[in-house]
C-alpha cells in the first residue's frame, strides 16, 4: 500500500501566536509551501465527532480570512456531493457560499 505524508510547521512568537505556517507533502514534490491560514477537520469515528485545528498567522488580513472561509464553504459543498451524492446539502452550502461571497464583495466596495 502506498503511503503519503503531509507535514505542517508552525512558527510561533513569544506569545505563542503563529507567525508563519509552512507545509510539505510527499506527493507535492520537495518544495516547502507557505500559507497564512489553515483549517484541518478530522472525523473521530469512535467519538463520532469532529476534531479541528484552525490556525492563522498574525499578518492574515481580515478580508482574506473571510474569503478563506467562503472558499471552504464551496469546498464543503463539492465534498459533500462527491462523498454522499446529497445534492440538497450541496445546493444549500453553495447558496450559503454565494450569499457570503456577495456580503464580502459588498464590504470590500464599502457598501455596508
């Protein structure tokens, strides 16, 4: 069986606030990639619940953080349809993502 690894490295300041996030993966070549935010969700089948890690660097702008979350909602819509074929849930998530994207765009234009 083939195995792949994903490694994350988080550089913290004196107050233990993330300053830098980097990651590498065996299937992504030898390069180290950098990010301003990460969100990892893992389903614990014994506890029947989600374990989450949400981290962002202190230089992550608020507007980019909002876009990050809107993008994650879109990814969840695609994922739920691919994993369960539940088009209803996918449509609801897509609609929420569209509504929030419009909200963010209005904020960026200063219309709120």
